[in-house]
């Protein structure tokens, strides 16, 4: 990290990849603090539209002439970029070749939060939900934290909860070892499943990175029970320091009790389902409680938490048809969705529409994807969403479909088209889970419209 940079001295901030979930939170933050903000992204989205409504200038062609003049002043402009951009990006290389100060998103987040009391949430799964719950709990209980989130909170319709500059909540992202740029005071690690092998090469390297992150924590580290890390544990097991127990579902809500090292609190209710979400809420509770927030206040705040966009959002809910939208893009996450669907809708046909995310992830976890997807009664595969990657020879959705057929014959590839998806869905007594981290989120609304006539 470039520790000697004072980002407060820059008048202008230019974001390359401004529409990314983490990048847009930073753009909002600087805009709210009176900075002149602009940026580039390759596509228009709801996020870029919302940023433009705040007065942020965004352009969508990688052409130097599109850069607003004010942002060509080298001494007054800080460039922030996402590592997901290609190496031959014209705008990035222009700023680089002309000697502008250029920082990765993670470096900027590290500099903002360096002098705050920083709550950092890490893990290959669960970090977005856990950090958003924690940000909400702190806000509702009067702890005036600024929270940088990896998803859009349904409570605040934003990925930024603005507070003071003394306390922060951040999602500690393991991709590209970004979380090693942070200075966490209290942190939690929710999971360490293999992922991002295009960066790490092997799961052992990923685990080492989490251990390096754990060593950065200055105050308290919370770890899910069973992980090979030393810390205060949380889990469903009786041996965990913070245990969720007596779990049940009432009126579509999860209800459970929590045993802490010092007390027990009963009948906590959250508007989220699934054991993975109970663990996420438990981690947030433990972190907030360690900061001396009373359990009774945390309980009230958890009850008012509305969830996160694209995290098991039920878009249609009728007797004949349920449609769920979820960001799940890793085998473990797909299994969590399936287990939740099976619990809530045991007697319905279960259909998954899945858009694989990244060629490398599809290749690296093909067998695991096949096993988890095959649990659904029907599997509809969309083409692989490439994101930052070029195609890998032989790695396609058709190739993945052949692997799924070893476990289930009811699988087919379908075009990225709402009508095609509708035509391949069992219309009676069905739950449809639309899963993926690519642009399938845009397709969800179109599919919902085509299904309203059923």
C-alpha cells in the first residue's frame, strides 16, 4: 500500500470501472464528501444510473477524448481502478503513461479506513450479507459507522451507509489479496472454501492469504467454528463461543436463540432463511456485541433487517410459482440455495437457471458444480459470463451440461432470452432459482414479466 498518500488532498477522483459494486461505494463516498467524481465503465447499469443521478459524470467508451477536462489535471486528480480491467485498457494506460497517481480500489479503501476503528468481514462466502447486517445493526443501535458494502442493502437502497470518519465497516475481499491492504481492528472470517484459483493457483495459497489477513487484526478475530484459525468462534455447534441454537422457521422468518460467552438471548428473528444466513447474522451479532452493543438492541436491529438485493430475493410468490433471484456463483453457494429451497418448498418442483461466472471457475470446479446443480429437478444453463476473462478452449456450458448428465438427465442449455427460459419451465407447482454473478440479474425482471401470465 502507498501509505504516504494523503487522499484528502485530491480535488478530483476518477474511477476506472466505476460501476463495480465496490468501486461505486467509494465513488458515492467521495461524492458525499464534496469531491469532484467521474469515471468509466463498459456498460450502463442501475448502479451507474444511480451514480449519474448524484451528479457523477460517467462515460461508456474507452476513448481518451471522453475524459472530462478537469480530470486531466495531474496534481489534482487521483485515479482509482479495479484489477478486473484488462491490461490494454486505453484510459488506464493513458493515466499510467502520463504519471498520474493511480491506486487500486483496495488501496483506497485501506487508506480511508486506516485511521478508523475498522470492522472487516472476510470469507469466500457470506461476507456481503454479514457486513451488510453488521452495518445495519451498528446504524440502528447508534454506532455511527460508515459501511462500505459489497451489495445493495434493501434498507438503504445503497452499498454505502454513511456515518462518521471514526468507525468503519468493510467487506474484506480475498480476490487479488485485496484484504491485505486493510488495517482491521475487529474482523471475522466466515469461510475459506477454494475459489479464485486463477489468482491463487491452489487452495493452500488461498488459506495462507486468510491467515495473513488474520495476522493483521489488532483487537478481536471471530472465525466460524471448524476453520483452521485461532479466534473467537461462532457456529451452530455447542462448542462455539457464540452458538445459534433452537433454530426454526416461523411465518417465513428464521427464529433462533444465541448463547454467548456471558449470556443467552432467545427468539431472535431475521427476515432471512437458511443456516448460512443464521451464521451470517450470528457473526454480525458477535462483532457488534464485542463492541459493547447490548444484545437486546442487536435483536431489535436484526428484526428490522430487510436483506440484500440478489441474495435469495423472492420475486414471485404464488401457489403455482415461486421465483428466487440469487447471486450464488460457487458450488457451496448453490448448495446453500438448494438446501433453503428444499426446506421452504419441500413439495414443489425445483428448477435452477444458472449462468456460470468465469471460464476458469467453471473449469476448476466443474465436478462440484455438476453435483450441486444436479440436486435440482431441472437444470437450465446459460452461456458462461466471461467478466474479465477470455474464453478457455473446451470450457463451455455444453461441456458443463455433459458433466451434470452423470448425475441428472434433466439438463439443457438455453439462450439468454426470457421467452426461451419460460418455454423450458414446468408451469405447475414450481420453484425457479435464477443464480449467477453475471448479467443474469438483468434477465430476472424480464423472466418475471413473461411469467406473470401463468
